[in-house]
C-alpha cells in the first residue's frame, strides 16, 4: 500500500497547526487588556514583550523545520533512483560487515605456529597455540579497526566461535590446524602497529617461544562466510 499521500497529509496538518499557534499567540499579544498594560511598570512590560517574542521565534523555528522536512521528503519521493542507490549501498555495506561477501583490500597476514623447541623454563602448554590465543589476536585486530578477519580461510562474523575440542581448534565448527593463518583487512598501519604492540598478546606469546610472523599486504583476500546463520530465539 502507498503510504506517501498519508505522510504528506500528516505533515500538512502539522504545518497548519503550527501556523495557527503562531497567529493565536500574536493575536493574544495584540488583544491584551490595554488598561492593565498601562498600569505595569515599563520594565515589567518590556520583559513580557520579550517573553512573547521568544515564544514566537521558537514556534516560527518549529514551523521552518517542519517545512524543511516536508521539502526533503517530497524531494526523496521524486528522486527514486537516488533512493534505490542509497539502499543498494547500505545492503552492500551490511553484507561486508556480516561476512556474506568476499572482501579484498590492504591489510596484514599473521602466521602463528607452536614453539618448535620446548623451553624447559616454561610449561609445555604455554608453548602451544590454544583457542584463547587466537581469540586474543582477533580481539586485538578488531580493536585496531579490522573490517574483515579470517583464520585459515574461515571468515569470522559476530556469531563465529573459536574453541578447543580435545587437541583440535574449531572455527565456525570447522576443524583447523597449525600453521594458523590470520588475515585482516583495514588500515595497515593501525593493524600492524597494534598487533606488534610491546607487552601485547603477540609480544607475550613470542616470549614463550610461539612463532608469529606478521606481514603487510596490498592484496588480502578474505572469503565470505560459508556456514549457516543461526539466530538464537528465547522461549
């Protein structure tokens, strides 16, 4: 059903009511009891006039805003092509954010491996890559403004899970193994400096002997999310 005439009617009525209010307020000032005004002191009368003038200006401003909105709405109705273009652009951006489309661009590539030689000074489990290690790296990338991230070509979305199941790591319920290749698209300088931050997660992992290589790339390709979108519903 076409709701445009109804919207225009509502806006027209709003403009009429605001205009009526302005006229009524002006008439009220003009019809004030002259004898009463003459008895007021000059400063009190001045304050009263200023108050009504402020009210008038406020209502006039509301009228101007309403007329502007009506004009913009009428313009958007006549420019159907522009409206469709804006909607298509919004859908495209949402697909990128939700991971439903492949993304190409500048970014960084991080390769993570278990320590090749165990250091007896540290626990063996601290020298092996765990799901929490990958999750911390991903969070670091998101904090650096990453627009899209993948691990071993598994696109990460807001619903993706990174978890251990026995000796294996699952991403999007898909088993992945070392080396873990993490790709991120975004501002290269922000991503690179953020992931190599002194005292950051990567710096700490390296101290335990875990191998981590970070490289800049002009052509990072991150595939679209291939899993099914599951929406949790409450009872």
